[in-house]
């Protein structure tokens, strides 16, 4: 049988082998090359270190020469030119890089001629010179010169003899540093007078001091300085001499550069190896291949030296070297790795080709086997599909059962459970094993005795189907459960009854929700007490009990006193705490059979039924008031809450069952009117008062629109002059049916309903307009006083309203006096202080009305911007008969005057009262003794008559005052 020849193609295994071998070869070659580079770098580092050490040692020896020369001047006094010559000659021969030794002598300007004479004895015609921009020149007159006095050798250095270096900053700075440190100091590179090359050398300087002078401090050394010794060194020759002395100059593999500064600035280059620049240019001219095979030197070593205090830098770099020559190991590794990789790749390719041929034969045999077995496989697959469909159907049914909230049950002919599926234990909390073999009434307690159980058992006996049978039972954890059951009877083919089967569902969550909704619908959310709906049901039951047992029922309506103050001053959260606390106290103070409900806001209703063993008495109501009156903690404060209670009793002739709550409400308002914190039983007379209050409230709402209000004015008289200085505006209501309604009948209603705000605004606007009209008529600049209610004081636009009234009427603010009662300040003193100061800033006067009848706190008198105190009529009426009232009035007058306040006494009706007030310094009075409140036209007539206190009365008062 002929076989097909396989086409050649590189296999994946061979390609991977080739790629892996090449990568490994490259990595190994690079690693070997790195080792070779490290070896060359270490060798270079050693060679560079040797050169740096040699240069450092050579420079130190050059500096030491200057130190040795300086010792001559320190030990021999004086040093002659011959001695200086003999001492320096051996040194010059030993150190050829030294250009010259010299001695700089400090010469003052006065000693210049003498110094030049000495110099001319050595070299005729010598003058003191210095270096300028154009070269050497005659030194101009200066205070001091630093002259080259001794110079060796003279030959070749004649240009430096007599040269003053005092203007050379480098030389003088080096000299100063040497003087301070006491050691030799080098200058930077200098241009020498005897050398035409720029910056050809440098000087090493050491100071020479006056013999015997103290040298302990820098200042003493500066004072003793007479000159310095210096060595002029040729920098290049110095470095070359050092390298030749150490036999290091002939190494072509290392390039050396020395700089006379801290960096590698070419301007300070002192020495460079021969061939360094040529090597760089030669490498740049090579082609790409030659550059790769001849790599530039990469090693470079830089060292910093200190030459007599001056920084020098030595830079050592490797010369270019052929790459192939320096990396034989890496090249061998690369070549060997490539060869080995190719051989292995060829071997793997051969194995793959052979495996392909074998696989081709296997595939042909396998195809034959597959063809022969295909029919058998098709038959097996068909059977498997049928079985899978059956299993899927069964699995789907089981999943639906598991996912459903229902479970399935079956009973036999004796109605005992024989099968329960669908997770009844997990879904219903009752294990299936607890039910198997038992009837339903054996597992549900009380079912046989209940009406629904008997009805259900009758259905079962009649073999009827049933649906949505709901019942309550207890699960295995002892918790109540509600189930809904559906079932139908099962008969066999012959019609014989075999039992029941059906479904069950846990409806506990639904039942709990229904109970919760029912509770919420009949109870207050905040306190948990019965609400108005449940209250009516409880009241109906209580009335029915009363009629059946012929025993009374009391209905109490409880209203919290000053609860609005809690909400306004401490917030609604604090108000909620008070309500919940009171609700809890009322529940605790009552019997289980009694009912307490929240009617609305801060109103509660209590239903008390009398029993044979417990009679209802007023003490029960007082007990409730005492329970409520306990302090309520609010944060870090305690709030004392009281209540007013109205009681309606059933049965009574005037209180039908449907009016119990209404009558209790009327009695509660009566308790409020009597001063709060008490309880009142309903009487028919209260109903009349309530109806009158309703009539007044209804009529009051339209009184402003119908212009039924009028103002009366009561004059205020100055007790010193007897003249009218002001008046108080008092409101009157002229109703077309009720007649004149006294203020005490409608003011409280207006306060409760909020109508006092527009009424008060009308009073202020009318009074100010009337006062302005009287002023325009020439009747005097009188002050008008207007009362401000609590509702007005708390209104947010109070200041704007006052400002608008003054602007509209044109009345001067100083002629408007606003009367305030003490109770206005007590709810929030801080806010009251701020508001009163804002009112005072408008320019109006402020007075405290009825002073002494309220809190009478002395602290607010100093904090509030008050102008006037008004003594209440209750004190004035008895000052001639009651010593206590008289003392109180006198104390109020004295207190006000000490606080720079004016005093007005209200209700003055007799001359004796007037006399007492005048004798104790009261400023003004108002009352029936002078005039009752008058209508506007009558008061205007009084002003036109210029009425005043009767002269006899005034004289009597003044005489009494004089006697005092």
C-alpha cells in the first residue's frame, strides 16, 4: 500500500526547542560577558587607585617642601640671601617642577624707597612693580606692598623680582587662610610673570612672623605677620614628575586627567595623558561594525584631592579596547550554544516527523472502527434521549415542589396521614414524622371541641372537598403558626373511598401582618394607647356595662398644662418624650379594666367604671394628677408637667352617653380658666359658659371687619407737675347684639384662637395714628402706651410691624410705649433679651405692666432695656390699709429709681393713695381719681381743657412731701 509523503514543516516542538536554546545561549553569553566586564572593571579600578594614591603622595611632598623652606625663617633670624640660596638649591635640583622659591616681604608705603634701594643692590634699576591687564607695570603708591624680596633661582625668574603681589586676590586670600590655619595653603592656577603660558602654575604659601611675637590666636598671628615663603610650582610638570617617578606614565591602557578645581572644568585642566584626545577622535571615526568590535572605554574613576586647602580632581578612564579581544569566553559560549541548539532542534524535528507518520496510520484504522460502530451508537443515543426526557420531567416536578410555598399530603381511608412531601418541616415548622399515622385533629389541640373543627369533620365524613381551611397550631419550637389547607377525596376505579389528598400553606406572616394592621388602626403610634376609634368602642362597652349593672362611669379628659412651651423651647422630640412618659404614668396609675386613650395632641381620655368592691371617688382623679405631676427628665434638665382634668359622669340627667367626651372637655376648660392644675366635674352651668364662649369666638372673627372695636384712653399724670404726659390705649368691643363686651370676656378667647395678633396690630396702628393727630392739632407731645400680648411677642414679624406702623403714622418712636407682662419673658429669656434690644433700637419706650404680680425676677431688670415699671392696682388699692402692700409699693419705687427707671402707679382712686405715692417719689399715676378711660372725643376735650390734678390735691400732696 502506497503511503503519502508528508510535506516538510517546522514542528512546534522543534520551534520551541530552537527558540529556547537561542534564548538560553543569549542569556548565558550575556552573563559570561558581564563577568568579563566585571573582571576588567576591577583591574581598572586597581590601576586607577594606584595613580590617585601616587598623585596624592606627590602633591603632599610638594607642599611639604614649602613647609621645610618656611622652617628656615622660623629658626634663623635674620635669613640672608646667601643662606636662602644655599638652602633652596638642593630642593630645586630634587624637585624640577618648582619654578622658583621666593620670600614675599610686607613693605609699607613709607618704606618703599628704602626697600627699592635694597632691591637695586641686588639687581640695579629694580623698582616695585605689579601685574596689570597689559602685563607688568610700576606699582602706584599704596599703603602696603607684598614684594618678592628673595627669589631662587634668579635666572629665568628676573621678571618676578621686585613684583608686588598685594593686589592679587588669590595670593592674598591664600596668605590670610594660611595665617588663620597655621598651615600651608595653595592658590588656584595663576598666570606667572616669568611664564608666558596662561595659568601655568600655582603657589603654595606659608606665613613668616616677627621673631618672638605671640602667635596664640589668629589676630595675634595677623599682627605678627611680616611676609611669607612661597613655592611657585608648574602644575603639569609636577603631575608628570609624579607619574614618571612611580613609573606610571607609560601605561597606554589608562588615560589620566587632573583638574585644579572640585570638578572637571576644562578651563582648570592641569594634566592630560598623551593620546587621550586622539583616542576619542579615532573611535568617533570608526564605522558601525568597527565601533561594535572596538568598544569605547566605559570605566571611569574620579577622585577628589586636597592640595594645601585647594580642591583638585583626578579623573582616570580606560582606553578603548577591542570587544572581541576582551570577551573570548562570551564569544565561545555564544558560538557553542548556537551550534548545540541547532543540533537539538534538528533531532526534535526528526522525532516529530516520525510521530506524524505513526499518527496517520492510527487515524486510518480508527476511521474504519468508527464507521462500523456508528449504527450501534445511534441506537444507544436514542435510548438515552428517551431516558433523559423522563428524568428531566421528574426533576422539573421535584423542583417545582421544592420551590413552591405549599406542601402535599395524603391520608388513608381512616383519615390518617400516610405521606407528606414538599418540605413541610422547613416551610411549616412541623416535622412530617410528627404527623404520619395521626389524624389532623390529633395534632391540632382543641380542634374537636371548636366550631370550625366540628364543621370540618362533618365535611370529611360527607367525603366533600374543602378549600382554604385556616387554623392555628403550635410548631415544634412552641411558636404559634397559621396554616391554610386545601383537600379533595380520593376514590379508586370501583368508587371505593381511599382517603384524602391536598396541599398546605404557612400563612403565619399574613396573619401577623393583619393583626399588626388592626393594632395600628386602633392605637396611637407614639404612645401605643387606644386612639379615637378604639376609644369610642371602649366607651360604648363601658356605657353598656353601666346600664346593665347600674353603676356609674366617669369620663376624664386630661389636658397637659404649658405643653406648648415644651415644644417651642425644647423641640418636638422633647414633647414626644413628655407625651410617652405621661401615657406610661397614666397606664400605671389605672386598673387593668380601665381605659386610657390619646385623643389628640396633649389630650388624653380616661374611662373609669365602678365595681362593687371599688367605688369611684374624687381621690382617684387626684391620684392621676399626682402621677402626672412627677418631674420628667429631658436631657440634663427636669421638666415639671401638670394637667387640667374635666370629669363627666354617666348616668346623670344632663349628660347623655353621646356627650360624655364633650362635657368632659367643657369641664376641662373650666379647670383651665380657674388657673390650671386642678379638676372640675361637669355642671350644666359650664355648658352655658361654653356656649357663650363659642358665640364670642364666632363674633370675634368678624369684629375687625365690621369695625366693632374702639379705643378708650386713660390719662397718665405727672405727680410733680400735675399735667397729663401720656395715656394708655384700652380696647373696647361694641357688639350690635351682645352690647359692650368687657375685655376680660374676649381677650382670653382672642389669645387662644390667635386673633389677638391682628387685633393687637389694629390697636397699635389706631393708637399711634390718633396720637399723631392730636399732636398735629397742637394738643401736646404725649406718650401713648399700648399693651403687647404673648402671641404678638412671639410673632416673627413683630419688629417689621412696629417699624411699619411708625412709618405709616409718622409718630416719633419716643412717643410710643409698649407695655409687656412679666410672663412674656419666662419661656426663653435669651430670645427675649435679644428681641427687647431690637425693639429698643427702634427708639420706642418699654414698660413692665402689672409689676409684682408675676415672677418679679430682679435679674431680668438688669438685662432687659426697660424704661418704666407699672405698679399693679392690686398693691395700690390697699396701701392705706395694708402695711405689707404699702411696703411693697415703696420698695418697687425705690428699686426702680435705683435702676434709673420711671414708675407709674395704676388704679389710683383716692387722695390718700395719691398722697402715699407722691410722698414716696412715684413719678406718674393713672386711675379713676383723675379720670376713667375715655373715648377719643372725650379725651380730646380733656386735653383741650388742659385738665390737670386739682390744685388742692396737688398742694396737699406737696405739703405732705415737704413734711416727709
